[in-house]
């Protein structure tokens, strides 16, 4: 609109974000009662003809300029298109709890919400959101309270699926947080694995106990102590674990469509802090996994510094003791539709809003040499 004044921002938002035609925008600017003053000739002309085609990528994609080189390393020529996809509203996805029943059994109970299968995840359902960007309050529905489903983005569901958990294994969810992936791992193995959930921040674990009870998932929760008595709650498992899932703390750049303010709070220093934390948790995972075991590294980030670089750092620090599992093998644990949609990176796979219709999840698997 040629201006950064509030009126210009509002007009541009109605055109670009709400998708209103110029005539529809003009009808809102009637000058009547509390309506804004009618559009000027220049404003009408810009609504009809102006574009962001020649704008710099940080403007066209609505993102901080300092982070674009790192994003470009992952997204390449799709940089602006992906940033635009990250600026759109995210869908509302749920994961049907396989411990309670399959997707076909649950879908009829959600027919009033027009629930439809997600494009890739086999247990996912997608609920349309309203024009205001809000979805229904699914967390108060009886089916939710009885553990039939969890609210979880399809990308997160797929990441848990690609972790390839197996019954009979000892699995540690090292950064379990509220337990979203813990529940998915339990459902995928039919409660047939020994599943241990923990997190460096004990406050994040608070919701997991109720979620486990509601879902019927079986997992051992190990809550670290704080203060001078803090001890390593996983020390007895060192060198014995079949699979360590590291849903690492990250900048969350892959979730900007859910948290658009997060990209403007991102600072170079926060990225450095996150990469240091990622190295720390990966090294802890490396001590846990037994020979022949695997580490599954997951982030909800599109930044190469948090993804391939983190895996490369692990390989360098533990030289000769880990190998990257080929992406084709990792993808074999997921649906066939996903294989042509994801981006292959140097060490893993990248999901994104533009390519997979999900949040920007990254998944890489490394195996410890026997």
C-alpha cells in the first residue's frame, strides 16, 4: 500500500490475509458511523494493481531478514513460497488413539465438525477452522475426555511414526514435555514397549500423567529433581536403550503459522542457545543408546543450524560410533504418500507447510555401531 501507517496495514491485511477482493475491501470503508473513511483513488489503484512480486524476501515472506540465509539453505528456491505458507492459518488436526480404536470408528462421532482424514498420517483427522481462525473446542468433547483422540499436528504425528518404535524395545522419550509423542509412541507399539518419558524441565512433564491416564498409554515417567539434590534419573539405563527419541528444544520456526509472534521474538542469541541445548541432549542420548540402537532426532524447525548441523555435530563429537540411517529407510516407516512430498536433506527429511501441509518438522535417525 506504499505506507506503514495502521490504515495501510489494515487494507493490506484484508487483501492479502483475508483474501478480500478490492470491491469488498472498499465496501468496508464507507465512512458511516464507526467505519473508516472511504478509500482514496490511490488506495483503490494499489488494491487493484500492487503486488509483492518485486519485494525483498523478508517483506514478501514476512520474516526477520537475519534468519533468511539459514532458511534458504533448507528451502532453496521455495523460500518465499514457504514463508507465505507459514504466514497462513494452521489447520486443526487430531490423532486418533489407536489404543481406543481406529480412525474409522472415531470419525462418525466427529461428523458434526466435518472431520476428514489427514493427507498422510494414518490416524489423523483434520477439522475445518472458521473464518476467524478458530476451531471447535474439541478438548471439552466427551470423546476427548475418554481418550479417543489427542490434538496434534499431522507433522508431529508423522514424526512419531517415522521414529519407528517397536514392541519389545526399551524406548526413552528424552524431551517428552507434555507427552504428545510419548502417547503416540505407546499407541504405535500397542503398549508393547518399555517406554520411559522424561524432560530436563520437570514443569513441562506436569500434564503427562493425566494424558497417560486418559489415553490408556503405558509409560514410566521419570521426573528430574531440581536444586542441590538433582541427579541423573536415567543413569541406570546408559548403554541399554534400543531407541532414544529426542524431540529437541528449538526455535520453533516450523510452527510460525501457529505462533506468528515467535518469529519476531527470535534473536541470533536465542538460536545459539538452542543449538547448544540440542548438542547437550544429543550427547545424553548417545550415552543411553546401546550398540545397534538408534537415536531419532526431531525438531519443529526449518533452520539447517538446528537440523542437519546438529546431526553433523553429533557425528563429529562421537566420531566413528554413529552412522546416519538413510532417509529411504526412515521413510519406509511412514505412509507412501509422504515419500514424494518431503525434502531430503544431507542427514534427514524435512516436512513443511508448502510441501506436506504440516508444520515444519525435521526427522533424522542415527544408529550406533555394534
